[in-house]
């Protein structure tokens, strides 16, 4: 889920660097690339490719998760058909596959809260934010719609049983809860539901932001998708029984599908929908703010070649001098050098 550089930068750094960066992705050489292929790829609208990647990535993330949930609920929680463990792993590997398959095209946000956080902290264009969010919600909608077709017979049978029992279709553990979150029967206090959602989303935001920090010595690019996936899995294992959403796009897209099949109660049931939709972004911004203000070390990023001072080497020199990490030789140095010669004594940093 990392932000990707603008394509306009490719021309600025030169053709050889661009080719090297792209060629090193591949482990085997195929047939030569035709000019026709290059022309076709050049004509593709960049924003549409990014939106398609975001929609596909969310589909990859949501589809396994709600499918595992459907297997668990439609088979009445029989352990041979699933459990919270299998649902957690479904989301974990779904997210990892989403990042692996789609992040190279769009940057791999797959969550409106992450898109907004990139816009706030990393310079992601605000004009793209609504387009990305629309694509993310659409990906979740398609995943929900496809699942309803594939599990039609099982869901119809479950719906018949729950309606006959007087519970209806929309409740925690009911047919609609396969698609989106509803409070369980023993949850009546909105404050607790907000508390749960806020800190679960904050936890995930902090995990994602730390994984995306290029100065983090514990994360390699190959590990990043799985570490983020594990973050989601442990939250599912810990808090799914007490209702969590974790992603505005997943909830909104799948809730729209639930509305098609189960009516407006998909929105009105116990007034929960606004918690699952609107806590996600503030909680993630809180987590990323905490990381940016407390945990990030920009000097580490610069030292590892992933960043630069806005004033270049001169700005770095000035910073180290002002903070005492570099000392200028005084004017009356015994060897006759002047203060302007800037002979430095470096302290351990």
C-alpha cells in the first residue's frame, strides 16, 4: 500500500534509470515488446488505470473475506466450514494479494482513510481522492454482488430460517451481516461501538504507516503486503465478535448490495451505519498523525536515500551545525584556517 511516484518523474531521471527500474521486476525475459504494445499502453488514461487497480484491489481484499464469512454463517458456524480463524486468514491473504497484484499501478490504497492520509501527509493529489474512493467502493460493491449470486441458494435457505424465527434478515449473525457489520444482540451502547471501531482503525492505520516508512529496517518490500494483512487478521480475531468495519469502502459498497437484497433496514438497523462509515477516516488520521509527530525520524529516511532536505546538502549542513552534531572550527584555529573554511568535527548521532 505504498504511494507510487508520478509518471512524469520517469522522464526527468532519464531513460536508463526508468528501464532499469522496470526490468528488475522480472525474473524471466519474454518476447520483445512491440511498438504497437507500447503505443497502446501509452494511450491508456492513467487515472482510469489507477481507478481500475483500486477497484480490483478492494475486490481482492473483500471477496475472500466475505466469502469466508458466508461459509461460516450459512453453515451455522460448523467448525469444518470455518471459524473466526479462517475469516481472519481470508482477509489477511486477500489484502496481501491485493497489494501484490494491484499496488504497482495505483499505489495500493484500497481504503478511503489511507487515500485521505496520503493526501494529508504525502502530497497525494486531492483531486484524485474522490475518484479513488469511488473506485474502492465500486470494487467492494462488485465483490458483494458476486457473492450474493454464488451463495444464492444457501442464503435463501438461511433467510427462510431467520425470517421464520422472527429475526428477519438484518441483524448480527444474519444473512445481511455476511456483507456488512451489524451490532450483536448484546450491544446497545453506541459509545462502546465507537470506541471499538476507533481504536481498531487506529491500530491498522499505525501498522500501515509504519510498514510504508522506508526507514523502517524491519520491513522489506516483499514482506509489506503480508505484514499489513496480518494486522487486519489480528483485529478480526480480536474484535469481529463485537462488531468492526475497518474500511469505509468495504462497508459502503457491500451495504449497498445488502440494501438491494434486504431493503432499507440494511441502513437503519439500530442506527449503526454511521459508526461503520464515518469513524474510519478520523481514526486513521489520528494514527498517522501520531506516527508523523512521534515515531517518524526523517533523518533516517534521508540517510537511507529515501528523502532529501528541502535545501539540499546546505540545509542538512545547517541543521547539523545548529543541533550541535557538526561543529565549525573557530576563527582563531591554531592552523590559521578561518571560520568560513567550515572544517567540521562530527559528533556521534
